C-alpha cells in the first residue's frame, strides 16, 4: 500500500508516521522549507511525545519519505491524503479553504493513475464535492474518487489516538454506489491495521462525515463550557466541581472525560471548529444556538479569569509581579494556537503587571504571541521568584509536585490562582497560601 500525505503538520506528520509504522509506504509533501529541511534531517518540527522515535525509525526503514515534489509523492499512491491547514478566515470565522483547494489542484496535475483523494483536514460540509469538482476541472479525464476522513487525534496523545481511535469516519459519495464501493475497498485496505486493533470503521455519505467532525468537536467544547459554568456556580454555592464532575461523569450516558474546568478551551480546533459550525448553520438558516453560546461563554471565561487574577492582587496589578506556569493550550504540546494564556496575559500586561512565565516546551512559540515584556524563566521556581501571585494556566505534570514550602520562600506574597486545579487546597493553605482554584471551596 502506498500513501501520499499532503501537509506535514501535526495531523499529516502523525498520520504519515503511524501509517508507515503499520508497514505502508508513505510520501509526505511539505511546502514549508524550514519544516521540510527539519524533517529531512530527522528533526521533528513539532513537540509531540513519541513522534521523533516513530519518524526516525520509519524514515530509516525507507517507509517514510519527505519531499516537496507532489508528482513523485503521488506516483503509485492508492490514497492521497490532504492534511493541510484550514484556519479561520479573517472576519467571518468560516474555514479558509485556500490551502485545501491549492492542494487539490496540485494533486490533479500530478496524478498518473486511479487514486482516492482523502480529505483529512477539517473542512465545511460540501468541501469534498468541491474538491472533486476542482480536480475534474483540471483533469476532466482523470479516474479518481474522493473520501472525507476527518481526524480526531488530540495533540499530546496524538500517536495513541491515531493508532487506537474510538472510531474512523469515512465519508464516500453514496450517490454513486459503484464508485463508493471502489473507494471503500481502498479505504478498508488503508485502515486494515486499525480494524485489527478493533477500531470500528463508520462509512457514511460525504456530507455526514464532514459534519460529524464539527459536531463532535463542538459537543466537546460545549461540555467544557458547561463544566466551566458549573464551576462558577459551585463557587457561589460552596459546592465542589471535581466531585460534581465525578458524580455526573459516572453516568455512562455523560462520561467523565472533558469535564475538567479550566481557563477556557483553546487549541487549533475547538475555537475554529465551533465558529465554523455556527457559520455553516447560519448559511443554511438552521439553528445552532448552543454552539454559538458555547463560543460566547468561552470568550467570557478567558476575560473573567484575567479579572480573577487581578482581583487576587487586590484589584490592581500595577507594580505587581505575576508568575505564570504553563502557556500552551494544553500540556504535552508546544502548540500555542488560541491558548487561553494569550488573552489573559495581554489583559494582565495592559493592566500594568510584570509577568514572569515558564512553560516546559511552549516558550519559543509563545514569544510571538504574548506581550513583548513577558520575562521567560528557566523553570517554575525561577518564575515564582519575588512574585505576588502565582497562576497555573496549563496543567503540565511537572508543576504538580512543586513544594508549597519552597514556593512560599520564593514568593513575595503567598497567593496562588490555580486555574487547572492541580494543587491540593489543604496543602497550599497549610503552607500559608491564599489559594484559589476553580469550582472548589
Ligand atoms: P498545521 O498547520 O500544523 O499543518 C499543515 C501543514 O501543511 C503545514 O506544515 C503547511 O506548510 C503544509 N501545507 C500547506 N499547504 C500545502 C501544500 N499545498 N502542499 C504541501 N504542504 C502544504 O495544521 P494541523 O494542525 O496539522 O491541521 C491540519 C488540519 O487537520 C486542519 O484542518 C485541522 O483543523 C485538522 N485537525 C487538526 C488537529 C490537531 O490537533 N492539530 C486534529 C484534528 C484535525
Ligand atoms: C481536539 C479534539 O479533542 C480532537 O478530537 C480533535 O481531533 C482536535 O481538537 P486538541 O485540540 O488537541 O484536540 O486538545 P483537547 O485535549 O481536546 O483540548 C482542547 C482544549 O480544551 C484545551 O485547551 C484543553 O485545556 C481544554 N479542555 C479539555 C478543558 O478545559 N477541559 C477538559 O476537560 C478537556
């Protein structure tokens, strides 16, 4: 089985390395020269646990190759995956499809025989048919099919998510059963190793597959906004959101996961996919109020968390030093896209705070996005030096075992705002801290 992967970012690189690990030959096309150079030299341009070893071993085995020549990559490939970015378009929140459409045109020009063109990027409903149209316009005689195969991996656990998915969604053009059958055979071969690992393949129409991705991400985002609002209510009522989430989540119909309160969801998917789904619904005169409200609740959450930190400094941060632990949108990634740290730190800087920040791997990416005068520190304790309040924004494991006593010695004022509930309130209070977390008494 030969596969071509257009785009060597988070999704393309992880998918390519995993397919290669399953014994397939995978050719990755990457147009960003720095990314390509790094990949060719065996340097992994993103931080994802386990990815470097997987890429290096499969590259050495000759199953995983990187290049910028699409013609070489697609030659002999039965499946050509599009895994390029679909960022929000400036202004209206709809997905920007310029990279997807450009990839489709390039694939059309390069293909020499039958292949299934598989969209792995998250794209609005109708995009797979549009891709088919673009290819037909460029090469009216080309024999090909399209498939929609949205990806559900999470950064930080991407390899495991890819290799042991809850399900694989594959949308085909079911209005043409013969063609759909042919494409289904190819997709079954592509995913055969995962089926052996008991992952169900769910075959649907193109539109359903495209919409399923947005619906799943928006539902999870809604779950997070729900628990964030419950955390606020718990604070008002003296209840404990961690126990509440456990009590709710043990109901199998609800489930325990994605019920952790925090500073507001971020990342490259939830913020853009909720906006895009709202947009799709609007364009089709269909109601999507729950998702629209989720977006608003999440925006308000980030602003409220900045306000909470200012309140912890007595109402003004002028002349105050704030230690910030964690900058990335979640742990185990260097990705800063839409991280809650961005609006929160900008708000604190505008209000006059001195910010001392530490993140285990996100600081390089953070520099371009955070206020220019943030002081980047070598570790958590250095960030805490002479601080008036310590704020936890990302729940990196390395922060969990910080000694309250040592922190107390380092800081000027003993105050903590733990927006990820990683510390034990009793231990922090015993060390003399004024300790606030989210939704816990
Ligand atoms: P990314 O920006 O990390 O990677 C995209 C890569 O494609 C870039 O390296 C870019 O240089 C390259 N590229 C763009 N046009 C190209 C072309 N014509 N030929 C070759 N390379 C090209 O993006 P990502 O995070 O991997 O996301 C890709 C898609 O997958 C998006 O639609 C996203 O919504 C979706 N998705 C992302 C995640 C995630 O966790 N990041 C999870 C599921 C789905
Ligand atoms: C998400 C989807 O989970 C994944 O299926 C899809 O393929 C891509 O988008 P990702 O963005 O990598 O994955 O991270 P995820 O673990 O979903 O977290 C997203 C955001 O929600 C983070 O900011 C995280 O901190 C926040 N979150 C998550 C919470 O605040 N509480 C939770 O309980 C879970």
